[in-house]
């Protein structure tokens, strides 16, 4: 077959092959899947071994590493900048998003014990999900507590 760029591609799954201009990626290749896989997105290249266990990503403005489910991190600089970390997936997550804007957001989850989402104007904290929720929005002077959620909601502020 031919890709949009005129290059040929194909393969015999799971033995080996290459897809070009498919699945929103420039190139996806594999050899003895899931043993070895690579993905090309613009200048960024991600290499997987024993997918989804180990991956390494670099190039362009993105980089990352994953040893799933123990630990992983990914960061992007420039437009759409972010930083993401997970540990003991799906229990622990730390993310910083919108780092290139005036309203960056920070997320920290130690699920299900503690969840936090913060930005310059608002904060949300959940303890022992879904029972105890705390929410604050400074722009409208609003504060809400749900103890335990949603049986006893208490709210104060301007709407």
C-alpha cells in the first residue's frame, strides 16, 4: 500500500511491518509484536520493548520513559507544555499541564486516598474518594465542602 507521502508500507502481523500516515501517526513499526514497536510523530520517536512494559521517547520538544506499572514520566516543552509522572499505576499520578499559559494546573492523585487539582484560581481536594470533597474558586469567591459526598453539601459564595 502507499501512504499519503507516497511511501509504501505493509506487513504481516505479528511478525513485522510498518504503517505510514495511519492512526494519527507518521509511522508505526513492529517486529515480533509485542516484543519491539516504534512510533514516529513528527520529530518525536518512541521505542517500545515488550509493549506496554518499557518505552523510551525523545525528539522534538517531547521526552519520556516508562517502566510500567512501576514508574513513568513524560514532558513536553513549548506550546502545550506539560509534565506527567506516574508511579505504581494506577495509584499515583502527578501532572502539571498548561505550563505555557497563565493558568497552569497541577494534579496529584494517590488514589483512592487523596486527590488534588490546583490552579492559580481554583483548588479541588478529595480525601477518601468519594466521601470528602473540598472545592474553592477564587474568581467568584466560592467554597464548597461535601461531607460525606453528596449527603451533606455545604457551600458559600457568589454564583
